[in-house]
C-alpha cells in the first residue's frame, strides 16, 4: 500500500443523485469516531447526469490533502466503475452494483470519446466490445478486491418494510454505497444512523428511511461475509469534543461574520456563490456584548442583541463591486465574492476603490480559465491578473490563503488591511479551497483583533470645525494614509472622484498635485511592508538547510506539508516556503530563504506565475518547475513521485503533472 | 421662522466648467433649491454621479459627493443606501451614462424599489466626448457633430422606467427650474425608486433640440401667427396617474394606457410633470426589514463590530455548533 498516512475513500455517481450528501454522511460518520478527514469534490458544470465524484482521505491524525489512489471505491453507477476502478492500490476494495456487470462501455454517453478509447486500449479491446466485467477483471488482476452488491435486493427489503416504492428508493442509492463501505470497515450501524440524523438535520421521516437503507445494506454486506475479508478497520478514537466539518466557502463566510463584514454583494458564479448563500442563511448575527461595550456603540441600540449582514444579489459583477464600494463609503465593512469571469468585470471598480482609497474586500475563488474555462475545476491561473488588474497604478493587497482554516483568519485580516491602509484587498483562493472539506478542532475568534485604522468621529469633526479647519478626505500625511470619515457623519462632507483629485476630493489635472497624490497612494505599500508582520506575508516550514526547497502559494500548502512528513520518514528533509501576501511581495524574506538553495516552484498553472514573480522581484530563478493545469488539483501521490524524481536527479527542469479524472 | 440651512450651504466654491448656457446649470440649481427647501442637512445627503458633464455635479454641491464610474452611479448609490437607509441618496446620471453603458443598472434598480432618486440629464448627445449620439437621440436625427444621421432608435426613458418598475416617474425641463425643483422635491419625498428625466439642451452639440426649439421656434399657431412653446405641464391639463392598492385592475390598466400615450407624445407638444406614481409596493428596505427586524434601527453602516478591547463581537458559536460532529 501507499506510504502516506491514512486511507483514501472514493464515491462516484451521476450528478444530482446525492454524491455530496453521501460524502457528507461518510465524513460525519468518521468525524463521529474521531477521525480527521479531508474531502475533495469534483463535478461538471451541469445540473444533472454528468459524472461526479468525491475523495475522502481519513486518518487518526489531521490530513491536509487528497490522495488519488483509493483504498475503497464505492460506485453506484457503472460510469464510476469504468472511470475509477484501476486507480486502486493493491488490496483496495471496489464496491459496485452487480446489476451493472454486463453494462457496455459504449452505452455510457457521458464518458468522453477520448476516455472510452483510453479505457478500451488499456484492456486491449475495441470500445464497442468493452463490458463492465472486463474492467473488473483487470482491477482484480491489480490485486483490487471486487465486492458485488445487490442493490435491488437491499432496496426491495426496505420497500417492503417502509411502503416506499422502488422508484422513490432509487434516490437512496448513495446511502447504500456509503453504508456498504462503512460496514466493510467494521463501522457500527448505530453510529452510522447518528451520522445520518446529523446530516438530515433530525428530520424524522427522512432519517428513518435512510436508516432503514443503512440497516438493510449492513445485513447484506454481513450476509455475504464481506466485512470479514477486508483488512482496513475503523475504531472509535478518544476525542476531545466535536470536530468542525467545513469547506472554504464556509470558513470565509464565518470569517466575514467575525470580521464585522455587514454588507456582501454577489452575482451568481461557481465556485463563489455558496459563500454568499451561507451568509444569507445566517443574515441575523448573534452578538456578544457587555454593558461596558455600549459606549462604543453610541446612538444605535442593539435590539435583541443581534446584528445583521445584508446580502445583496446584483445584476452583474460590476454592480457587485460598485455596490460594495458604495456601502464601504458609509463605513460598513463590505465585500464581494467571485471567480475569474466575475473579477474580469469588476476591474474598473477595483480601480475606483484604489483611486479613492476605499476599503473593499474581494474574495476571488480561482477556477480554470481563460474565459469561461473550466467552471467547476480548480486552477491557480489568476495570480498575475489580480496583482495587476486595472489600468494605471494603484496600491492593493493580495492575500493567498494556503488552506480552508487559514482562509478564516485571512478573511479577518483582509478587512483590517483594507481599512488600515484604505485600499482594495483581494483574498485569492480557488475551487480546491472553496469546495474541499476538512475537519478542524476549532476556529479561534479571538486570534485576530479588529483594526479599523484612523476614523474621525462626529466629536473629532466638531473639534476641527471649532478650529476653523476643513475636513479633507485625501489630506497629505506622513504615512500616506488620511483619516477617514464615514459618509453620512454629521459636521462634515467630502468628495471623491475617479479623476485625479486634490485633498478635498475635487478634480485636478495639476501636475504637482497629481505627482503628490500618486506618491501618497503608492507609499501605502511601503507602510504595509513596514507594519505587517512577516509571518502574515510569507512562512517557511522545515529545517534550516533542507535537501530541497519547495516554493509555492495558495492551496498547494496542505499537499506540500503532507509530502514533507512522508518524505522525512524516508530520510529526505524538505523545506517549504509559502508566500501568503503575494502583493506587496515580501522580497527580502523570500531572498533570504532561497539564498543558494536548490529550489522547486510548485503551482497549479501553466506558466509558474509565482516563479516568474519571484524572478522579477528577487532575481532568483527556480531550479525546477512542477506545474499542472488540467483543472485538477495536484495530488499528494503525484507530487510525491515528481519531487522524488527531482531528488534523485531524474527530473527534467519542468514537470507537468497530469493526474485526475 | 429662521431656517437652519441657507441656500448657500448647498453650494461649493469649485470652479464650474460647464459650457455657458448649459442646461446642467438649471438642474444643479434645482437640486440645491430642493435640498434647501427640504432643509436637508448636507452631511445627511449623498450624491452619486457617473461620467460625463453630469458627472461633475457632486463637486458643485456641498454634500457628500461621489463622482464614480461611467454608468455605475446607481449601484454605488444603492450600496450606500442599503448600508445607511437613514441617509438621503441621489444619483445624477447622463443619458448615455444612465441609459447606455449603465442601462442594465437602470433596469435592475427599478426592480428593487430602493428608496432613492435618479435624475437623468437628457440632452440626446455625449457632450464631453464631443457630441456623439446618445441613447435618447431619435432615429434619423443628425445633430451638429454627427457625420451621418443617427442610425439607431431612441430609448424612451419614461417607458423604460415604467417597464423596469420605478414607482415615481417624472420629466422636467432644465430651464424651468421652479417646476423642476418641485419635481425633484417630490421625487426625494417619494418612498421608493424615483426617476426624473430632465430635458436639458446642450448648447454646444445639440443644434436640433435647442432652448429655442423647446420654447416654440417654428411651432407657429396658424391663427395667431405666434410661436407656441412645445413644453406643457401635465398637471395643467388635469392629468394624474397615481396607482393605489384599492384600485381595480381595470382602473389601473386605464391609467397606465393614458401614461403610455403621454410618454410617446413628442414634437409640437412635449409633456413635463409627474407621469406615474405607484403606491402599491414596499421599498427594498421595507422588504429587508421583514427579514431582519432591526435592519432600519441598526443598519449595516451603524453596527458596532468590536468591543473595547478590539475583539470581534459577532458570536458564531451556534453556526459552528451546527457544523460540528
């Protein structure tokens, strides 16, 4: 079996038939027994019918990435068997619906011609001649154990017990698939039913039905004696409290609630919209305030101790960023979330916010580009785009979170940077972070304090008035940051314009003022370099003198950390430099880490964009490149092979990874 | 009675660089006069504009003023209004700005009925870029700087506003500031999205629909031999189109049909005044308030987000609990 910690479970079926729900039951069941999980979801840009699948890697200790080679594959449609069977490790289990045994490959129209031909070639046959049983035989020859399940018999038993029709029971195929795999690993039925109640939010009728399906499946698996023939067994672990199961859309949304974001705009786009939906679902916000805090709150009373977030669906992404900016002018922490095509539309709004020093936070979930690209697949192709987006030059901050948990804290920091330095902040994430699922112990809501930068209150403005001074929104200061006034505050007015402007915010084309204003705005980048702690900008993991240094950004973090652990057991000491703030770029720190080390750039894009950026900023050129751009995240198993080739001097300068279904 | 705010409180000392005789001056003074007569605290008013000659308006008014992007004044304005529903929000847009590049925003704003006011500077040309055809220029018309007659149809701002869902729709004339000021006051006081389309001759690039043309040039009464002004006031002819909840479908249809006829009227007789008021619908803010009971009392822009020590006050423990196994 593989050298990596933990095991890999894979479920597949047609989109719209409950793959995600099935995975949710599985991960909940494992978490209930104290296992740590990492789940990766793959789906087509399609509502119903195309192939969808979900990997879950689980272990007794935390896992941060997925492995493509499975230990257990549970397939409730024939397509999944054709697509994934041969990915198993030796000794893996393949559970499938035996009714599909004689299904023809050629009869499955959702399998691409290219893939069908590859499968047939692998079996030494013509596409028209391939049956599902052929691929099962091939899998068995790899040492994969094949477990046929009689879905029909299982569901007939449920039908007779529950009065449900067989047609309506077809929607519980996913539960059969999940239950069978858990039964195989000796997981207790009672715990599974507990997981089912959790996932179906204790809705009795649904819970009872799915519990009956689980029970019938358990009986079936046991009657066949499958559970005694499979080596991987689960056990109840000691655990300290519950585990939080979250995806990146959710941790960002939770980060926004904690950060005090009270205005969110969006235009529907994959894979960003789920974040906005989650916020809308939680639009009324519980508050924790003591009497002593009330003076801070002044004129407004907190009714029923609740706050709220307005989630506003706009007509397009231009309106999304401009409405968020309009709201931010009044002092509310405002944000929008989008993906590539949406950010392309938002660019002019980014420029206006930059020009007028408005704190607005844009969460950008990258997906495969260019254009519509791969709407539901991952990529890190927008690094160069987001650091340059917009005509002219204006300061911005671009943060790239490494994982789902980090995204929570970065979201809060993003608002702090935006307000302290009065500029747009882009939080650069991707589909892998948005849609993957991880178990974590807790989110520490006190880890990052709220910092709002310099803001003048009504009293401050009255004082100014009494000194006969006029408030100037873009006043020249030593730091480049001018104190803000929230639009609508008494005793002041001010102006703002996308044109170059004077301190008051009125249009100017005066060359001297123009130069000073450019310098004022751009100097804020220097201030950020001076003030933001380096560990919020870049982080080094590993020994002082590693055998090999990996450099990367964003969602590859978990995979690289898991790889380091695996390889250190084999005696290879890797170092990892994670760039967290890609703009302004932490060049001194990066230079000091790279030094004269042999280093590899690892990125999910074609042109190794960070590698280019490092070269631009520091002069260092990566010794090796490992890139991938087929829309599927670099997996732990393929990175392992690629890095080993580098270590043993067998790698070309540029390796392009290709795994993924 | 002494008024708290003087008319001059709404003016700035910024040099105005509109062309001499521009209709924009009439709109500017009507807005200032309306704010003055309503005695609005300048720091309670947010004016948003887009790009073009109209875009400069906020710089000449002593309120919070935001000169935004071409076509985007509306979403900026709506964002601000939803964050602070207690503030007065006005968007001033050009015809190309609001009905060309910003048409999508114009239509979608109508759907929502946010309580704010849109003023359209309608002179049928793109002034600041030297007189190209704007979306309100009629088919076949060739204004001064056009190489060829206009090849596209014009959009009708009144009907587009109606189709989009605006609940107050009026048209004013830039050189009748008294009348225009009253329309703007009504628009501001209307609960919901209000549009005032302002006919505003561009003395530099629109040589067809000039001030003189609106005043009646060439429109000679055969009996008296005198020129008859083309502009007339709807209210002087007993026109009224207010839709209320207690009306029957039939009554409503009749009113709307009458409004459509008036909206199409052009040429020798051009109506100004209030075309349409619809009192049947909640504002967007009221709809929000039904979901978030303390929305108006404690809107996004007024919420405290941290305590004395700087820690967040949002308590997400219930949500975290629901995601925990």
